[in-house]
C-alpha cells in the first residue's frame, strides 16, 4: 500500500525537508509516498532540476553541522521521488495524478504564491490549459478530483505564511465562489479537503547540481493537530495543538538581529553620534574584531569598540545590541545564511547569546 504525495514546488528546501523525511519514513517501513514533484511556474530556470527529478534516481542531501554536541557530516541518498512534471508542458498528467492517485498534497511556492488576480475568475476551468496563478491551478485540480472520485485530501502547505492552511483554503474557496462553481463542489471542498496549518524550519545552505542540497542537522515540521491521521512518523515532525508558540519563537527570536526595536536603534544612534561613530558598524570581511584596537566608546560595535562603563554604576540593559548582520550578508557565518530567508533555532540562539547590550548610566 502506498500513500502518494503530490508536491508543488522543486525547491532545495523541499528536497532537504519533506522529501528527506518521507525517504527516512519509508526506510523505517511506513506506508507513505512516493512523491510526485510538480514545477508550477513558467520559464526554464529550473529545467535542469525537473529533468533530473524525472529520472527518478536518488539524489544526495549532505547533512553537516553540530547536533547535541556531536559533529554531523553525513550523506543521505534520498529515493522518495519517483515522478516529476512541468505543469506548463504536462498539465494533463498533473491533473490525472492529483485527481486519482494522490492522498496528500504539499506546497512550497513563492512569496506571492497565494495571490489570485481578478482574471482567475474568468478562466475556463474545463480547459486543458493551466491557469497562471497557483490558487487557480489548485482549483482546477480540485474540480478534477471531485469529478473523478471525490476522495478526501490532506493538504500540507509549507510556505512561511501565518495560518498558511487556513489562508490557502480561504483563497481557493473565494475563487470557487467568484468563478461560479457548483454548490456540490463547494460543499465537498469544505468537508473533504483538509488544509492544515504548518510551520517548517531548516537551513539549506548550499545547492548540489542538478538536484540535491547541503543542510544543517536541525529540522522541524510542526503541524496543527485536528481531524486527520498523522501523515507519517518522524523525529522532526511534530503534531501540536497550537502553532502560535512555535511561530513566535521562530519569528521573534530567530529573526532578532534584523528586527531590532526602534527604541534601541535610536538610543544607539544618539550614543554613536556622541563619539563620532556610525551607529551600525558592519564587520570587515578581512579583519577580526579581536585584532583591532579597543577604544572607549559609548556603544559596543563589531569593529572592536568597547563599551564605556562607569566604575560605580552596574551595567544594565537598555535595549538590544546594535551589533548584527543582515540575513544573507556575505559576512554572516555560512550556517546562518538560509536559502529560505529565516535562520534556524540553534544558529540564532548561538548568535544572540554573543550579542552585547549597550550600557546605560544609573
């Protein structure tokens, strides 16, 4: 028995996350997969990747980093993907797979992937030509599934959008109304298609051509529990009652550096102007802060300027540090440069713990 997954997206992240997890679950004897990968966008930018996936051969995932104090350096040949289609060129095959073969759907589309332009409502949803937007494509596929068998479907979106399952369900339902789909279909959509909120996390630091990736050991797929069976068992897959605490940790703490409080920035700027320095001193790629002279300065900056403290006043925190790097900066440590734009928990905890705070006089 198999439970085929249809995956919308060809990203390196999905290869090192969903595809890898399913591969490991299958090795443990679980009835999950295989996976059909669908390239949903037009253009030839990922033609080589989809061509490699079409061959159905294992692809490498290098897992490198530190986990529980141990150095991890292993290569896993992922063999969970056995089909791949280009939606623009092989739309009938995509429709057939979604309508009659898939039990679970996964998506990881672009940042604007949930956008549905007004012209979507005027699309001929019975034609063999795929519509432009992802929600409209999904509506065509759901209509085909409804007509073919009407089997239930579990949909697990992995886009970094708050309440992603509910958001996507709402977009598709509104498009069904705007395009005047029958009441029977809309009732089936509401009752039989389960769009589930999820939150994912994994740093994928480098690509492997034509398919494969380098990733850190830490990984998470948090799925909001409710009304469906667990897709499969895996150490990184967690069913939770509430995603909000997980999301708050990821967004508020893991992105601490690029999201400094305005009050802290203002205080830092005033202190920096007092000593004639810029409030933000980006680290030099060719020099180490420890190799540069230490001087008296009201703020702590990345070029070695030491904070000035009063001998009689204890050091107190008046805001967050100003020493930070932007995500993706070439001076940011490699393991903290995620392809998805959001770093993982272990990297940011280590980073945040090294950040000083500037002093305030009593």
